[in-house]
C-alpha cells in the first residue's frame, strides 16, 4: 500500500470535487460536491442517536436500495436536524436542485448536512450557488481539499487522505475526507466521512467491508461523549480501476479491507487530535483483557473521562483517574492485576504495577505527557483481548468554543 501525497476524495479515477461559499454561512465555505463521472455503488453507516437529521433518513433509504448514485452534496452551517416535516421536504428539495444540475433523478443524490441543530435549511443560497459550484468540479488534489474545507464547522483544519493498492496487477485508489471536532462520540458511524474508490467490487462486499472496519476505527473515537444527530460515513465505488470484479472474500477483498481500515483509522485519529480546543491526541491501548468487548468498553471509558482528559491537558500523571474510569466501566476485573504505562516520543514510563504506584519520577512523567500525542497503555493480564480508543485532552477552549458556538 502506498500513501498518496496530499491525496483526497478526488484521487481515485472518475471522482471530481468542488467546494465554495454560497451563503449558508456568513463567510466561510459551506457547499461541497463529490461527483462520480459514472454512477457508483454507495454504502453507508449512520448515527444511532434516536434523533436523526433529515439527510440521515434520506441517505439511509438510498443506500439500502439497489440504485447507484451520481453525487454527494454536503452543506455546512445548518444541520437540518429537529426540523420536522419541513426539514425533510427541504432535504429532498436540496437533492432535486443537485439532481437537476446533473440531469439525474434526485434519488441518485446523497445529502449530508452539518452545523446548528433546529434551524431550517435555506434553499435559496443552494439554488443560486449550485451551477457555479458544479463549474468548479475537478479531479485535482486542490479540489478535494476544497471539499474537505467546505464541510468544516469548528474543525481547525481539513482532514483527508488517499492510498493506492495493487489488485492483481491493477492499481486501485481509495480517497477520503471527513469533518469532526465537537459532538464526537460515534456509535456505528461518525461525524461526516466520505470515502471514494475506483475499485470494481460487489455492493454486498463493499457494504460488508465498511461495516467490518467502522467498529474498530471511527467508533473508537470520542471527544466529548455527544453522539451527533447527523453522524454519517458514505463509501462510493465506481469500478473505473478496471480490476476483475471482487465478488468473494478472497485475498483481493482482504487487501481492500486493510486499506479501508488504514484510511478510516487515519481519519479517526485526525478527528480526535482536532477535538474542539484540544492540544493533544490521546490514545488508550488496552491489552490482555478478557475479550475484545471488555477491552473496547474499558478503553472508551478511560478515553471519555473528563478527569483523565483534564489531567492529560495539565501534564499530570494522576493515574488514579484512569483506574477509576476503568472501575466504573461496568466490566469486572481485578484492579490489583493491572499495570499502566504512559508513552510518547519522550519515552515510556510504568506508573502502576499490580494496581499500585511504582516509584516513578514525576519529572519524567510530566515530560512524557507534554507531548502532542500521548498514549496510555493498560495491561489487564487476563487473556488476549485488546482494543484502542482515541480522544483528546479537555481544555478551557472547549468550553469557550461551545459557549460561543451560535454567537
């Protein structure tokens, strides 16, 4: 597998992108298009929040059908969630505007929205801006970055990646971008994530691959324990790479799935590291747990603890907070069997052995925690279960950003 320098959703053959400001937001870019030159198979995962935004309901219906899709249209600034029947009508009208621009049925257009909940989506800026946005469509990396930029809300930077893999001598490309900084605690999906590939693969296996990689990548990210109303990951495959169609779970399928996992994990870590107000990426590794389920539950419990997150922000090796978060996870274990290490580019340090403090140096611990990428490695010493969760520190700026969000 090869990572493409500055790769994006436009890196795979036949995918175009564009993004610009059309007037949904006051100033920043707010409308993006991801378009396949030939219609593509589409699969997705969506929020498990009982309160689902209008575009989530729309997209879910489309990907569960048999039809191919032409494009994904994304707006930022307005989430179109908790907007009732009118919100659903506005979402369908959005799809019709885009469908008409490309001469296809609106049921071949996937829609995603992100932003403030409870406000109706204004259609006039989209109607006025769709043709000029379409005119900007390009397969360049710059166009893909414009897509990643136009879907941002409180994100501080665009998040994107692309990789190449070899399928029986044919080069296949996967590209992706996502947005997410706050209201990040996904389950079965995440924020907004868009993956494109020119792989020729059955829709059934495309869907299976996405469902298999989501639980260990995006679903293991948490910034603030809030699961959004709009969480969506969409994966489009147009087959233009020209490889022999993948229709069984053979080695080619495994190669694709491994690349898909890599892309999703990369973006998941980007989201965690760009949490609202965050200064550090936090990685929790749980090893030798009873099973994978226990490892995941404990990793997420530690990763989401406000007291753990604030300790990391303060470079404070307050390991008792980690064990406390493990203890209220709901999983049974012997605390006097647990070892705990912290790690960064400044080294690794054992803080806890068999549930009790080691004679560690506070000065060394503080230095390790001063990194922008901090790992906590937990050894349960039970069996072979393991899992990793990603999050970030909790700072004063998180409160400020969210207190001022609508100001």
